[in-house]
């Protein structure tokens, strides 16, 4: 039936017996202002979701995001309808004092938990709308030597509440060797500072080889190096989403140029259900336990 086939890889959908789940997912973009968050989200989800469809009204310029904006779209992946909600945040770093500039984001995540908790304790439990944030795309600057203190503080403030998927923004400003080094450095720092990013589920020993290979690629590619663009480029008779430079053209969806496709596949195809499972079973459960503890105190 429906959920089968959505997965291109074997252990994609962990569906609890007899329980139907709506395939929908809520993503949040977080990071310094100007790192290309709005552009990437646009590239990932909001337009040109199908290869054969042209980018509608490709807009070259994205205005600076001043308020948190919630976009909801329905996409179809392999014949299965998926509802995606993308929350684009203004980003931080513009203020003189950036301490705790992630507070509004933390509050937003908490509010969704709170609402869910209230609904769950209410009478109409069968019809709860799940507005919990399932994934936070955390944007890291390509210019620094790894993580900045602000990144560390922010990720640590959020890591017990949401699945953090780190990305290196504007990867077109780095050479291949630089991307490689930066990824290693950032992975080391994530470990060193005790930041809990989203962990890809462990492969069972009976998983097939393709799955294991894909899983290793994902682990090795973290943090994903991404490039965004809202411009359709035409070159050598082909049209694609890209960035034009005096010396050449960067293709957003070319795996040799960035991890864009890898990231999108992971988010909407192979790991969406796991992101939701971890949100419900770990992050929300933490919140719930805390609430109950506070009530009985
Ligand atoms: P936000 O503040 O994080 O939402 O960033 P925006 O999406 O508004 O982008 C800020 C600027 O960076 C714009 O001028 C974009 O055209 C540019 N930009 C966005 N993505 C990329 C990218 O992948 N590479 C490069 N070089 N520039 C980008
Ligand atoms: Mg923005």
C-alpha cells in the first residue's frame, strides 16, 4: 500500500503496526544572516521540485528575511504526497550583542511541543495536528575556520530539542580540498564540543549493500556542503538551477559541485520518517518527561 514504495532504501519507513501516519515534515532554517538560508530553502523545496518542470518565476533576488516565515507546500515523491512545512528564520549575527539570539528559535520549538502536549492530554486525541519541528538545518559559514562560538552555543541550546542537520553554506566559495578539510574540522569540533547532531540510524547487519554504501556516504558528507540559487541557467542546450561566474557555471543539482541532491534525498526521501520518529521518541519525550516532572513537583 501507499507507504511502501515511498522508500527507495530498505529501512526508510518505520511504521508502527496499524498506525497510519501522515507524511509531513517540518523543517527549520537556522544560522547567521546572509548565509543563503532563504535561497537554499527555496532551491530545496519551494520551486522546481520535479525535474521536468521549469522553475516557475525564478526570482533572482531574495529579500532579506525580516520575520519568521512559514511556507507550506505539497510535493509528490514517487507518487506519494508529502506535505512539507519550511520555517525560514531571519537568522542572527546582525545584532551588536548576539548572546542568546537563538532564544526565539528555542521558544518556537518549545511552543510546538507545548501545543502537542496539551492536545495529547485533551479529549480529541485522535486528531492531533503535529506541528513539532522535525529537523533544523543549521547553516555554518564557509569563511570561518570551522565552527564559531555562536554556532557552538546555538547548536548546544537546540540539540536536545530538535534534530540538527549541519550544512556548510555557499560551498561554491570553497575549493574541493577546502570543503574536505572544513568538513573534517567541523566534524571534529562537533565531537569535541559535545554537540548532538542528528545521527543517521545504525545499519542492521542484514541491510543490503546499497543501503550501507549510501549510509556511509551520508556520514562522510556531514556537514553537507550546499549551494543555493534561484536562477535558471541555460548552458550547452541544458537548463538548470545554477550560479554564473566569470570563469564558469556552478550547477546546484550536480553532485560534483555540492551535496545538494544528497541532502534533499535524505530529507524528503530516505530519512524523513526517521527524523519524525526521533522527534517523537526522543526530543518530545524529553520535553514531556520534564513537563510531568514539573507538574508533580
Ligand atoms: P539568508 O539571510 O541566510 O536567508 O541569505 P539569503 O538567502 O538572503 O542570501 C544572501 C545572499 O547570498 C544573496 O545575495 C544570495 O544570492 C547569496 N547566496 C545564496 N546562496 C548562495 C550560495 O550558495 N553561494 C553563493 N556564493 N551565494 C549565495
Ligand atoms: Mg533569509
